[in-house]
C-alpha cells in the first residue's frame, strides 16, 4: 500500500476543526501534524493514509472547511519522500 499525505491550510482554528472532522469521517486517514501560525489564524493540517483515502479525505475536508471560512491550500502528495515525513513528524500532535 502506497502512503500519501494531504495538507489542508485554512484561515482560523474553527475552520480547521470542521475540515479535519470531515477528513477523518470521509476516509481512513490519521492526523500526523498541525501547524498553527499567527496565533491560530492560519492553520495547516496534515493527514496520512493510502492514496485513495487521502484523496477522498482532502476533497471532503476542503469542501467542509470552505463552508465555514477561507481555504488557503489543499494538496495531496503521493509517496512523500522520507525526509519530508521527518520534517512533518518533528512536532508531535497533542
């Protein structure tokens, strides 16, 4: 099974929570990283799973988040390099 990651960057924490809720309900993905900037006004979520699950989760998360607030970015990366994964796993998810 090939792994993939999806990045969803939104404006505001509530938008991020709504997007994440949709992502984990839509497919078998796991939250691996959260990045908060500007006091939580810009939030990036990274989920991991197989390629098709991550793609489905990204689409669901982007649609749900867009109903609440601005979506800045939604991107899927199939088979990310191990160095990318090291970068993402430096900050453990609480």
